[in-house]
C-alpha cells in the first residue's frame, strides 16, 4: 500500500492556463452538468491523476519485488509442456470460480 502521507491535501493555490481545446472540453463538461465549474473539473481531474499515480507506484513496487524474487532464484521455469499445464489449471480455477458466483 502507498504511504498516503506523501499525498498531502493541497495547501497552495495554483493558477493553471488551459489550451483552447482543454477549455472547450471543460466548458462542455459544465454545460452537460458533469461539473459545477472549472475548479471542480480540475479537482476531479487531479483526483483521478492521483489515484492513477498511486496504482502506478504500487504496480512498480510489485514489479520490483517480483524482480528481486526472480534474482533470488524463487521463480519457476516453464517449458511449452508445463506452460500448457499451467494454462489448463488457471482455466479450471477460473471456471470453478465463475460457477460459484
């Protein structure tokens, strides 16, 4: 999990200049009722960006752990024969889970 202390609430006011295309896009969102105003549009956009960044950081950390695991010899080697067995077992597990829903 990501340390949320790194992502502090915004304490500073920032002025951002949008391109004409971005302005049109925000205006459309306001006209269609998705946002009250441009500030809300920017806040929602930043919230989505933060969420995506957290996910990206977690993924990168997972990949680092996987790489360390492989370097420590903890990985498994698959051949074309064992890969078919792995695929079949994953398919069987998936079908079992779907049937249980």
